[in-house]
């Protein structure tokens, strides 16, 4: 196989801290609203080791990179006990949405740096003879756009489902929380049974990001 290991390494360099910041932000906001579960579990740290999921943070991104599909991954979810939040229905919404918000901020910062210090083309983040540093910044932007867009899909267990939860009648909420334990399987089925679903989400998001360049 003709593998561009430099690209694989660059993607991992930006992916790992991006998913860690995403997860830590959930725990930080939950702690502010009364749930210290993540704090007690030692997850409010930027040290990558407590957050690394062997498959999602390392193996999956490498496999996707080698297969030519790009890289995607995830860290161990930060534990949040919704019932311990002072206002579970409202505060759980803020806890969920802060993760994608962090990714959006990182993507915008990457675009500002590219526009200020580098010469770039607006064609899926391709850069013009700018070297390794430009590679890192470009991938920082693209990876965080993808993370934000994916997590905002309104299907559990993704963060965007918190909007659906908030709109549910209060009487339905306990039942919704019980069925969420099966949601990952449902999400995988939806992705597999709807061809091109993720491309329809990621492509417009990346194109929107490129308008900042």
C-alpha cells in the first residue's frame, strides 16, 4: 500500500487533542451545574491517557486513514450523571452542546490562522506550498468541522440529540433516557442503511468553513 504516513501522523496530531477537548468540556460544564462525576473520575484533565479509547482514539483513525477514507475517531465519553445536575432537562442541553461548540471554536481559530499567515485554496482545505505547519492548521480546521457536524446530528447518543430531548414532553423524558442505552446500535444502522448520509453532513459543513478562508 502507498501510505502517506506524514498525513496519517498529522491527522492524529490534531484529532487526539480535539476529541479530548470536546470530552473535557462536557465534564467541565457538568461540574459547573452540580454534577462532579467527571471530576471524581479524574476526567477533567488534558492529560490524554485517561481519555484514550484504544479502538476509537488510535486503531479506528489509523484504519480509516490507511483505507483512504480519511481519519475519524473518538475518546472515552466523559461520565455525566444527568440526575445530579441542578436542572437536569436544561443543563443537560448545555452539557451536550458545549462539545460541538468547542470544536467550532477550534475550526474558526484554524481558519483565522490560515487566512492571516498562509496562502490557501478553498478546495477542501488544500494548501499551496506552505509546509508542515500549514498541514497541521488545515487538518485542525477540517477535523474539528467534521467532529462538530457529526456530533450535532440529532440522533442519540450524539450531542445533537440533546435538542430533541429538551423538546420532548417532560413525562416522556425518563423513558427516553432508558432507551438511549440502545442508541449506538441504531445510529450505526442508520449510517449503514442511508448511503452517503455522512457525506451529506460533512461536505456542506467543510464548504461553509472554507468560506472563512
